[in-house]
């Protein structure tokens, strides 16, 4: 019997509106063309059983979300569970909801009173340079190489991402060079006019050379900084006995110019230098040892944020601010960074880059190419929101991946991605700080409501995607939105998905509610309780699937809801043909998932206690149990059955669970509704024992527990004497050995 036949024998699992259903009126086709049709829907909207759907959910969950109740197959353990799930949900929820206090800290790398204007020319005050020198720290070898190059070439182009201290480094290079003064040049100086800024003869009375700094030189495709520009400037600088440092970002347009790369020093070194400039050594050492400081340093903050943190720590040491302010500072700086990204004109981040940031928040830790592709899809949605009359356009070739990730404060790395064909190595991208996706999505959803129509359209397109990773991340994104604004997320996204005829949409609704519960969104169980009693069978289906996923955290309540649902099915069926087998199958699959979760012992005890309540509950219990017995480690065809492995461990450490497994096996084998399916599964266990000594020992211990009557003895004896081997081959030798374990009549 095939797996599909076995599923049908236990309880049909096809949900309403399954394979072959056409798109609803007004819904886009899976490819987004709007044409739709039964043929396209049949190809794109295949149903998926609860077990494989949960596997996809676990495989593609973002790192900030943990769905509790993982089975042995997914890194958990029967009866163990993850004791940190609730704590992580609280922490994740706190990050999503944001800091609770409004702070007005200056995040500039320079003190507010000592900031250097880069928008117009002017001399940088000597006091500012001296103050910066007190806390400036850099690798001596790197700094020495830069100084040598500046002395030799007179002009140095220093390249680095924003807010890495490149401006401070430029000023300190000139300061270390011993210049008499430093003049800031206008950043809007045209590259071709750079040399003109140094017209005139040298000052014969000057005892020391002069320094110039041009921060964030503006370049464009049609107006790049070229080598001839630097050569002309060098001649003028040499004539004046002057030096120039130009800072540029990763996206600067350069031709035949080889900039020096600026890499900021270690965060702990920067913080220690700033503290020593403001406090004595003993206070510095005490502050550096604070747990909140160590956590801050592990977040890979920018130098400007570290400098601001140092000022806050000094105030904390003086009793001016509380420890809570110190603990919150890291999150506050992260919130400010995200707000800068999405300001209308603060950082001049292009709309396409903003769309990429949102996509990276949704697909954090996912394949970079996929993130970029779906970021461009969001970019088109945003363009339509900004100007519905304009045809959305996306450049075929855009910013280099490295420059894009620098803007996003993200990293690129190689890692295996789980697919239906097995692990595949992918180039992935992730934010350096795992909190960024949560803060960013909250900021976009609540801080920029005008972006909601585009975001909702984008999420609906993701829910139609054929890739499980894309649909899973659509669900996790919606969960963050629900944590910040549950009514809007329910009305605009989750409930329309839950009521859809499309299987994929309903499944994404299930996963959205599951993730939302995992991050601490209140009232999700109440939503499921209401939907489980709703007249709309699609909502009942969503509630059933979701119970199976959040149930391990509240197994008694989940099982009570499933029992109530199956009883209502029987009550509502006025005739045998009216019985909803599809929903009954979903309920049995929910029991199956609960049995294969970290809450398995509690689930098993509750199932055994209520087994004989009534016929509907008995069918639900035994159908779910036999389904669970079919599952193997790693979903491998020849893997060890998960429940058999659980029984082997429980035999020595959890006798109540071991007796419970044996009891449900006896009931399933003896019940006319499940006998055939149970014998098929037990036959598969015997074949597993033929391939594994451990499985044989476990089954040899279980079989005697299944014989308490002559009928049970005859049933198992007949199975072991007559069953064929793999693919119709002769009976396996293990069958004869297992036959000897049965007690005498």
C-alpha cells in the first residue's frame, strides 16, 4: 500500500478547495498576470499534508522565530522541548514593540558641539581636532601605511561605508601629519574643479603645511572622480605645501583611482578609548565589565554609536542615568538607524534600496539572489503606489552586491539551503544584527502607513509563489506586522488568506498565526478557538492546522479543541454522505503532529485518558496515532520509525509513555476502523527492524506488550508468518525472530 493509500485509509487529508480549484474572481493568477484559469491553478496550488507542511515551516523559519514543539526529526526530543521558547518569544516581542522610552541621545561620532560641517568650506577648530585625538584609536600599522601614502602622494582617497569613522580618520591623518590647520571643503565640489580649490602660491611665512579634507565627495555616472583630477590637485598641493584627504562611500564613481580602504578598529578598543578620554582607568575597567556593555559590544555597532554609548556610560557612572537606559541603548540606536534609512531625505536612500531593505528583513539569512529578485518585485509595487500612472521600471543591472550589503549593514556567506531535493549550497545574505528585521518591518508598517498598500500587494504575491521558502517568509513577515498591529494584519492579510479558495493562501494564513503566536502576539489562541467553531469550513481548516503547530505549548487546550471539532463534524452530518471526511482527516493529522512534538508524553496521556469518551474521539485518536507511527527519522524511506525510537527510550526512562504507546497500538490493531491501516504500519516496522538492529530490539520489546488476548496473539502471529519482504521478496528473517518474542497462548 502506498503512503497516499495509507493516508486515505486512516483519514482523508485533502482540505477544502484543494488541487484543481480555480482562482477566485478578482484574484491574480499565480504568475501575477491576472489571467488565471483551472489549468494554472491545478499546477500551482497543490495540497500538502500537515507533516510535510510543518517540515517546510521549520526548515525555512527566520532565525528570530522559533516554533515550539519540534519533533526528534527537527532537532528536538520527545518529552524534552525547548525551555527557552517562551523567553525567546518575550525577547523577540520586546524587540518588535521597540524601546519604551523616548531618548534624545546624539548619535554622531563627534560630540554635538564639535561636529564638523561637510556642506561648506571652513576651518576645523583646533579644539575639535584635539578632542578627537584624545579618543581616536586605529591599528598602528594601518595608520602608518596611510600616513606614508599621504606624505608621498599629497592626496589620499579614503573609502569606507557610512558611519565607520572614515571622516574622523581623515581628520586624524592630517592631524598626525602635523599640519598647521585643516580646512573642510564643500562636498558638492565638482571632481573636475578639485584642483581649482588650491589656486594661489604657498605661504612663505607658514612654518607647517596646511591640510584639507573633503568628506563624502559627490560623484555621478556622468561626473566621476578621475585620476587626472587627482594629479592636477597634487601639483597644486605640492606648490602650496598642503595635503588633501577625500572620503568616499562604497558606491562612489571612480575611474583609474585606487582608494585606500578604511576599516574601523575593534568596537571594544573604540569604546575603551572614548571612556579613557572621559573617566579614570578604574571607572573605565568597571564600565567595560558590565554585562550590558558586553552585550552592546557583541552587536557590531558603528563607531558613532559606540562614541555616543561611551558618553552615556560616563553619565551612568556619575549617577545621571539609570541602568535601564544603558540596557536599552543598543536597541535605541538600532531604531534610529532604521528610521534614517526610511526618511524622505535624511540619507537619500533610493526607493529601490529601501525595497531591498524590506525584502532583506523578510528573507534575512536567505539566498541573496532570491532576496534581490523579490526586492525588485516590491520596488515595482512601491512605484505603483507613488504614481499609478507610471509603468514600473527596474534597472536590469544595478548596484554591486557588496555595496548593497554595506548600506544594509549586512553580510554575505555560503551555506546550505534545505530544498525538496536535499541541501543545496547558496550564497546568502543576513543583517549583522538579528534584531534589524523585526525593527525594520515594524517601522515600515507603523511608521509609514502609506506603504501599506504596496506591502500588502507584495505579500499576496509572495503567498502565491511556488517556493516553500518564499511562502514561509511571507508568513513570518506578516507575524511581525501582527505583533505590532493585530487588527490591521488580520483584516488586510491573514483573514483574506484564511477565507481563500486557494490552498496556498490558507496555508500561509496558518503559518502566519503560528509565527505570530511564537513572537508573543496576544489573542492568537482566541482567534483559533473562534474559527474552530465558525460556519466557514475554510476558517475551521486553518484553525485545525494552527492548533497542530501551537498545540505543543498548550496540549490540553489544543486537544480539547480538536475533540470538540470532531464531535461537531458528527453532529452536523445528518446522513453518512454528509460527513466531512476532509476535515476529519485534517483533525487526525493535527493529532499526529502533536504526538510527534516535544509535548508528546502529555499528548499521549491525554489521548489515552479520553480514548473511550465517544466514537468520534476514538476515531480521531487512533487515526492520529497510526499516522504518527508511519513517520520516520529524516522522512527517509528506510529510516527508523519515530514512535518506535520514542518507545525504546521511554522503556528505560518514561514507563508511562511506553505503556501508553503499547496501549494505543493494541486499540488500533483491534478496532475495525483502523485494523487494516495499523497492520500495514506494523508491517513497515518489521521491515525497518530487518534493516536496523536497534529497531529490531525495540520492536522485540514492544510486541509482547501487544498480546493480552488469544485474538491479539493470532493477529500478530499471522502477520509475522505471512508478510512479504521488500518489493514482494520472501519474508525477512527478522519476522521469524520476532515471532519467537510473542508470549505463548
